[in-house]
């Protein structure tokens, strides 16, 4: 198991929750997201709204193990779960009639991680 390098208490709590959920339900996606979040700060993932628009289709669910930034446009509704959202990204996703979720909310709605894309 990878050592958690983060000092943010919310991030540490989320990583532990993801690993526990992964073991309980035997789902690899939660462990993968926990592994990506526990990497060094320099390797944090940032995804722009334009990338979400390019690699998703209408109604898909996407998990981003990092932050979603607001560069670009989105022209279809998607459900996005991420550790953090910029204000601009949140407003663009909501304007396109999509949803912005936290990763724990996604785990509650979809414990098996079925039909969830991981971008980053």
C-alpha cells in the first residue's frame, strides 16, 4: 500500500474512505482513485472542462481524481465527481445541465462504480 503524503485532513480522510470502500465491495476503481489522490502534489491531476467535453457523451458519469478547471466549453450534460472544482468550471457544468458531485457522493450513489469513467 502506498504511503499517504498528503497533509490536508479532508484529502487523507477521502483516501482512507476510498481504500476501505474498495476492499469492502471489491471494486478496483475506488482503489485507483485513492492511489491517484495519494500521489505528490506536483502530480495532482487537473482537467479542463474542454477535455470533459471532448472525451464524454451525453449523460455519462466521470470521476476526476483531482481538480476540474474552467478552461473551454461544454455543450452536453454530464455528471462529474471530483475532489475540487473551480468556480468557473462548476458554473459551466451546471449551465450545461450537468451535475457536480463530490467523490463520496458518487460512492454513495454508485457503490460498484458501474459506468464511471476516470479522466486524468
